[in-house]
């Protein structure tokens, strides 16, 4: 068996609005338009990813929250309806997906060997979280690849942000190690926004873009600071300032998703490609790819 590798990584935020605005057949609500900057950024990311040979998508989502350890989907296939609890009028999505259970088990075992609390989720009726579904759809809407779905163990809420950081780094290393041994060519997705303070009311027409903007300039400054680090390959520095970013910008990276990704990629010093930045209900979202040279035109 040839050695597996992480072919590419992406920061792939999951506002359900982006699927709503795109009107795919799987989603029931219909929209006129909306959030084009982010959607067109995802479109360019998809085009670049199409040049790569991939076997599996590995995703960590803030919306599968587990409080005792990190869990992984451990059932070969799921099919159901996913309804966003906050935005049921925007996201009622019929999903059908397959899981690379063998790789999930390998990540589970590598995490355990690194001293992390890990668990395989074996309930066939489990409702896959919408963060996983939205990020995977926006990156590969044909669902042709199996996924490995990793929970967020909420260490930043249950303990503190430093425990989250250490566990996410260890989980990233374990994920990379399991992928190498598996022979798989993997795409990794950090499913989260950057700054995450959002409006608490919605305009009558959700896709009314005259109402869409960042909730606060301070959050915009933080998002730009992180994107500057990404664009100049300062990803170790980014992980170092993560606790401060999370505290000041209410970062959705408190899930550990971005720390996990950058650790698994071994802190890339090549510039990350920022495909788009835009707000959704006031939160800051960036679509970023760390792709090999041949995919970047
Ligand atoms: Fe979210």
C-alpha cells in the first residue's frame, strides 16, 4: 500500500444561508440570491479541487458537540432530513452520505494512542450535524466521496481554551498519522466561521443584502489580522493568537476546528489562498484553501 497523505486542506464555513441561496435540489426552501461573494469563492475552490485526486473528505464540525471526548461517525451510510434549529425556514436538506469507517477507526485509534478520549458513534439513526453537511456540500455537492466526520468536544467550554488548543493539536497530529498509514488521499475541512458575533433578528427577506454587514468593526479587524497571517504563511503565529482571537472575536474556532486543521497540515508556511471573505448574519466567514501547486492556477 502506498503511503497516504493530506492532499489539501480548507477552511470551509457552514452558514446554511449559502446552501439556501444556491437552491440545490436537496434543500426545500427557495431563494432569489444572496451572499454571492462567499458562494462564488466556494465555486472557485471547487474548481481548483477538481484538479486533485481524492479518496475521502475529513471534516471537523462545531455543531456536533460532544462533552466526553471526541466522537467519529462509525456507520457506513446515513440518509435523512437535516433541519437547522435556528434557521428551519432556510435549511431543510435531504442528505445521503457514506462514511469511510475504516479511516474513522484509524483516527480513533491514533487519538487514543496519543492519550485523547475517543469514541466511535455507532447509532444508525444518528442525525448528522448540519455543519458537516453544509461544508461537505459546498466543497463537493455531488457527495461522490466518503467522509470522516469528527465531533467538537467543546473543551473550550467544558475546561478552557488552552485545553481545547492542546487537544486539537494532538488530534490534528493523530489525524495526519492515521491518514498516512491508511494510504488515502484526503481533503481536510475546518467547518467554521472566523468572528462569530451575529445579529439576533433577521430581515423579512433573509437574502436582503442591504442588511448584511459585520456586526462590529473590531471583529472585522480581527478577521483581517487572521487572514493576513494565512496569506503570509504565519500559521503557527495564528494558532498562538487563537485564544485571544476566540475571546475577543467570539471566534467559532473555539470548536478546535481550525487549530486541528493547521496542526494536521503541520502549520503550512506557504500562503493559504483566500477564495472569499464575507459576512453571514454579521459573522465573519472566509473560504480558504491550502492546495498543492498544481491545483492553483
Ligand atoms: Fe456554526
